[in-house]
């Protein structure tokens, strides 16, 4: 009976040792996978932060460009109004537009041709 008991303990200890070894191997493999996943997560978070900052800068740039576009559009409309007023108010074709320095730039005839009148 003691011999059977001893052999049972040996077999049981071998099974426990094999199970323990297998569990340790599985834990090592899972730890390696978790480490890779963790590294990839850090990389993705860093990448995401860079992309968020890039998007923020682009949004700011778009806002500035939209403001500039609005201002330039308003300025363009005002300039077109002046040009049209000069075109339609002028009865003579020899009138010239004068720059800020007082030098002639374009004649009314030229302005009419440019604008299709």
C-alpha cells in the first residue's frame, strides 16, 4: 500500500510539474504578446497626438485663410464697384485712371475692354 501511495505521489508531482511548466510557458508567451501590444499602443498614441496637433494647426491655418479670403473678397468687390462706377459714369473715352502717385495707369477704354463692356 505504501508503494502504491508513493507511486501515486510521484505521478501526481510529475503532472503538477508539467502543468506548472506549461503554465509558466504560457505566461511568458502572453507577457511577450502584452509587451508588443503595449509598445504598439504607445506608438499609436504618439502618432495620434502628432496627428491631432497637425489637424489643430491645419484648422488654425484654414481659419486664417478664410478670414483673408473674406477680406480680399470684400476688397475685390469694393474695387470692382469703383471700376464699374468709372466705366458707367465716364462720358469720354480719354479719361485715365490715376494711381496714388498721380501717374496714369489705365484708360477707361482699356478698363471697358478688360471687363467686357
